[in-house]
C-alpha cells in the first residue's frame, strides 16, 4: 500500500501575523483546506441523497393533472342547426396513484446498497485523511530536520571564526607559520556556503509544508521547534504479523475493500431481481367540465311521423320530446356527473429482453470477483508495507545508535586534533579535515534521528497510535 499524493488546488490564505503550529494543528489545517477532502465530503452528501431516493421507492407515486382547452372551428349551432365557426371550452382534471407491491425485492436491495455506498464514501474520505496526515508529518519533520541542520552549521561557523581569530594571533606571535591561515580561511568560506545551502533547504521545506496547509505567507509561518529527543516506544516489541493483524482492523482502505465486496454482492441481487415478475397496483380519477349551452327536453312532446301502413295508408307517428336551449350545468353538477375512475393490478413477467438482464447478472458476478481480488491485493500490499516499515525502522534505529558512536568518536578525535593544532603540532589542513569529519558525523546523526522518528511514527500509525511529536 503506497502513500497516495492527492492533487491539491491551492486557495491561499494570507496571514498578517506570525504563526507557530504544532503537528496536530498542521494536520487539522491541511485536512480542513484540502480540496480533495472537500470533494470527498460532497460525495458523502450525494450518497445520502441516493439513500433518500432509495427510501422514496417504497412510497406510492402520486400525480395530478389538469387542463383547459379552446376548440375553434365548424360546429353545429344548436339554435339554428347550421354549421358555424364557434368556440367551445372544456376543462379537465384528474389524478393517479401507483404503488409497487412486489418487484423482486429491488427496493429493499437498493436501500441496502445505498447504505453501503455511504459507508464506502466515508471510508474513502477517512483513508484520504490518513494519507494526508502522513504527508504532513513527513513535511513537518523535514522542516524540523533542516532547522536543526541550520542551527548546527551556524554553531560550527562560530567555532571556525574563533579558530581563525586564534590562529591569526598565533601567526602574528610567530608561533604558527603564515600558510596555516589560508586553509582556515577556505574552511570558513566553505562553512558559510554550507549555511547558505542549509538556509535554502530550510526555506524550501517550509514552503512545501505551507503549500500543504495552503498558507501563502510562509515567512511568517513556522513549526514548533524544540529539542526533539528519540521518543520512547514499544511498538517494535510487537511482531510484524501482530502489527499487520491490528492494521487489518484499523486501516480504512481495507474497510473500504470489504464494503466494496458487499456492494458487489448487493449488485448481484439487484441484477437477479430484474429477472423476477413485478406486481403493481394503480388507481386513477378523471373529471371534465364544459361551458357551452345545451339542448334539454322542455316536458312537451310532438308527434313525429316515422312511417306509413301500406294496407291502410295510415301514418305512423312517435312522440318526441321537444327541446329548449339551456345553459351549461353548474360546476358541482358536472363534477358529479362526469367523474370517472380506474383501478387495478399490473403484472409484468420478463420473458426475453435480448439477454440484457442475464448479462447484467454475469457482469455483477465479475465485478464481485474483481472486488475480492482487489481486497486480497490490498492486504498483500499492506503486509508488505508493514514488513518493510518494521525492518526499516529497526534498521534506522541501529543506524542512529551507530551515528551516536561515530559522533562521540569524531568528537574525541577532533578535540585531540584541535589541541595539537593549537600547540603547533599539526598543520591547518589536517585540522580542517578532522573538523569536517566531525561536522559530517553531526549531520549524519541529525539525519538518522529524524529518519528513525518518521519511520517509527509510520509503524505506530499502522498500529493505531495517533501521530504526535513530543
């Protein structure tokens, strides 16, 4: 499992005051301002919306509709009986409701999947934050390392100046030859170059950390600089296997892999559900209203001939009620007389759809195997990372102990060389060589110390110990 470097869009914040931040404050600031973290948080919100949508599938669907229309054209005038261009108006209204009675448990499975997806998005966010924490911790320690190197270089510069001043006095007194001063002057110039390089490295490390925190004014920003000792830790008393087993229960990327398998399994159930019959209940209501005049019976009747009896020649008549023009019925009456209702059950049985549903099941099963393989690979990567981190930490500590011994030996050798040089028993070239070896051992010790601290913190982080530097 490798540390992921997320793309960070820098929206810098200006600070007009000096800031001195602890590691915890730096981590909190980086997480708060990181654009990728904000994007991941929005994905969680979107997953919650998907859950609400899945819950809504259990509820009935209700729709209402209404319309008003004008009909312009040739229609019979009920007064004259002639075709005329007239305008008629109609209004209609209605509503429908439908509910799923059974659909292959699709609604239940979609709700379960939505819950799993929220969990997956949360693990994804937490894993991103874990990576940012390690990245910030590394940058934070790099600033402390470069600051300590710079402090050491400045201390050595003071020693070099004092030695040059003392040697010049001895030369003026005739104790040392004039040539000894040239090597010391060259050493002083080299020491000044080292300070310039150390200052540059320190500034660059501050800029790197400031970018992670989205702070533009890096000159007024600093970290808490203290004499950092090797922290006491018993983490290496645990075996790599026990650390790995603990990490399996803590690492968010492993949790994400497990949830992805559960999501893939739920996708199979959803795909299989589309092969099952579905039953749906429905009900609809409709009504309409007209605004035109109408013909109605007036209660009187007229005999209308309808034929003749051939044998007698007698006319056959039928009484037909006479009509009169009446305005449209009242709105209440029309709504009562014109209403219509429709209700029933709808059964859908999938028989053949071009192998689409069955292929969806096959694809879901393939994705399940992919998710399982991905989790297995993540576990292998995690185990490899922990084994390497564990051995690197042990090796870094041994290197730190060796560096301590080297500094001690170089210090004794340099003190002896310095005494001999002051007594005139050693030339300046040999003195400078001994001094440079001692300075290099100091730099190596500082590098070994910070290298061990960071690697130790990585192993502790996998074991669930919070990132802290004390």
